[in-house]
């Protein structure tokens, strides 16, 4: 569906424009983990769209962009991953909008960081970014 591609493009372009830039694993795009184990993984989670017949047949698309901040579990704490998560929050402030093709995507609620998880090899911190778009 072209609308979802445009929405994904707006969100992924904004994420890729971050400074400092980090290796990013986008969905269904070839990716090699960096040797230091630090990268971010983006996943778009659309929710059920909502039609508004009374608003000129507009449809509201909405969902979440999940950016998983991943670092090697090397005993140095999670400060580096938390710092990256904070930068992502700042990149997607509530009320900001990004356009790609037919879609202008708006961040409708404050993005947030959830509980970190750890395996033997890596620690991951999820950043959740709520978005919506009327087409």
C-alpha cells in the first residue's frame, strides 16, 4: 500500500537524519551488525486505520514506530544506550510533522522509552514513537 510506504519513508528519513548517525537496521533491508555491537533497529507497527466519511472521506492512519537501541552487553552499564534513546526522543518531539510523498506524519503524543532487556550478548532499550496521518 503506497500510503504506508510514504508514512514509513517519512519516519525512516527522520530517523536516518539523526546526528550522530548510527547504523540502522530497517525492515527487510540487508544489514550487517557493526563490530562494536551498537546499532538501532526500526520497526513500524501500524494500527487499524479509521475512516471518516463526514470529513471528505479521509482516513486516519496511526501506529507506533519502535526504535530498538542495541548495544553490546560488556559490563559498562546502559548509559550509552540511554543517551542514544534520549537523542531519538528529541528527534521526534510531540507535534512535529514530516512529509514524504502523499503522507504528512505527525507525532501526536510524546515518544517514550520502555524497560530495557538484556541477553548474554546485548542490551536493548525500546523507544516508542506514536504517529498519525490523515489521507
